[in-house]
C-alpha cells in the first residue's frame, strides 16, 4: 500500500471518531523523526485545548489499534494545527471567512510578495477572495 493510500485509510478510520467527539480533522501526517510518529491535527469552531487533544488521542488510539493500519511501532500525537496553520482545502478557507489571512503565491519572486487581507471565502469554483489587500479586493486561484 502506498503512503497516500495509507493516509487515506487512516483518515477514513479517524473521521467518524473525531466527528462523534465534535472535532474536525485538519490533517493526518506520518513522519519519521528518529521514530515514527502519526500526527493527527484537530480543530473545532471554538478551538481545542490540551484536554480535548487527550480525549481525542485516547479514542483514536483505541480505534487505530483495532484496525492495525500502521505496521510496527509508532507514536500517536494529537494536536491543534495552531494559529499559523496553512489553509489547504476549500473547507479551511470557509472556516476562516472574515479573519485576516496572508496569502503566499508560488509565482511570487521574493518572500513578502504575497498578499494580505481578509478571507472572504471560496466564491464559485476554485478561488479564494481576499478583501483589503495591497491591490484592493481580488479573487485568487485556489489549487487543491
């Protein structure tokens, strides 16, 4: 099974558990940093705290052990993606409508050539609107 398939299967297992607990799944990552770590990033409207992460970790650990998807020994880390998170999916942009966002573009020549403004959501198909930026109100392509 490829890494992408494994992460997709893990998402499939953890989504219902997190949904029952009232959390959104932000991201799943399997990394090796001297040891294998399965990182699950969660969120909800009012944010998450340490107790929320512990509760989710306990529930996810039991479910992941039952499905035995990750071979061998690994550590499970459950946390919030933090305030400086990257917005990746259209749902991320929708969640932060009305909040200030900094957009960085792959075509920007220098760091700082991005745009800063207020996230206006995902209008239509595949775009993110940004209001009050350097160049006024604009819509930018959203590649996911």
